[in-house]
C-alpha cells in the first residue's frame, strides 16, 4: 500500500494540474492550458468577458479583463471569479514582492496580496494603462500616449518621462537587468531602472503588443505575424513566424517561447528563431499567456 501511495503521489505531482504549465486567455472567457506548450486543453472560465492579461505568482494564476473581471486558479483548471471593485476594463496583471497588481483603463490600478481581495490605488493619471511588470524591486506600468509609471510598493506611483508620448505602449517585461516596453509603430524603449528610458530601433513600423524575456533572449510580437528577437534589448532582428495573423502575447518557460494571437494561433520556439504552429483547439482570439514558474 505504501508503494502504491508513493506512485500515485508521483503521478499527481507530474500532471499538468499539479506541475508547471502554460495558461493562455482570450476572447469570450476563453482559457486553455498546456503542460508542454504543444498540446492544449480548453478550460471552463465561468465568464464570457474578454480576458486580457494573465500571470502566475505565489501558487496562483490570475487573469483580468473587461468590466473589471478578475479570475483566479491554483492549477489553471478550476477558476473562481473575484470581486475587483471596479467596472473598468483591465488590461494587464503581474506579481512581485508578495503583491498582485492589475492595471486598466483611465489609470486604474488595483493591488492584492492574495489575488482574492483587491484595493484600488491612485495612479496620478487618467490615461489607459496596458501592461505591467515587476523587476529589480520595482513595479512598472505602461499605457497610452507613452505613459510610464513606477512604484516600489504598488501603492504610491510616480509618472516617468518615456520620450514617446505620440505612441501607445502595450507590453512590458523585465530581464537581464533591463526593462523593455513595446508599442505602436514598432516602438521599443529600454531602461535599466524603470526611470530613464531610451528608444531603440526595432526595424519595423508594425504595432508591437507582447514582450518577454527568457533563455538570455528578448522576444516581442505584434501585428501581421511580427516577431522580433534581441539578446540585449538594443539590437533587434525580425524572424519568420509563418503567419500573418495578429500576435498579442508571448511568454517563456521550461526552455520554450510560446506566442498566442488571433484565431487561436499558437506558435512555439526553443530558441526564438524557428517557429512552429500548434493546435490550440479554439478559434477565439488569444490575448495573454503565462507560465507557472
């Protein structure tokens, strides 16, 4: 009996539910999960609202979306709707320093220590916020008209000068000691501290949406199948994605980059150069993806 219990425990811990996994979210409450980024399973979210951002922290997946929607899950399979206290559209969520932070329209910023109870914070601006990340002891959020805000605690926020007020900023990541944000007209900005930002040459006029860091590489994705990679956030190279659909989200985990987008598109790559399309099992627009590292 003891040996049987040990075997069962090993099987449970190695399953996608109890192990590490990818989670992607999108239109009409769509949520799909994968243990390897290749085979995907559709999950029941309990909502028809469009879901935009998704993150993982402290043993919990959190996704946000339209009408103040926030859902949480310990395993990516079973999801619970939480009370956000706002009806604003939420567009991005991250976890850092023991705190979940979600951002959205009209400068909306909410924080939660557990993903369940949320508190609205004062952002000092009323522009739409599109992305948020945590790195080097700092929360950074970006948005329309080149908006960038920073906070050490998620509560008090300071506006920074991006130098790119004419363009909307969409995605944001931190890796290799560098913050990288991307946006309209191929805009890419980098910062070592979240305060001083430098514009980089992307080599594309296409709108960029998602950006991630992993395996010593930055990867950003955008409209018309655009994928760019960079070893340092400064010099960027366009890659062949094999698709013309809009790509919206990208993450890195378990040695794999995973990109999601329109029509349920999913692409994977181990090195960021050669991309393979996978079957997602959905035709819904996928807008966000994360990995439970």
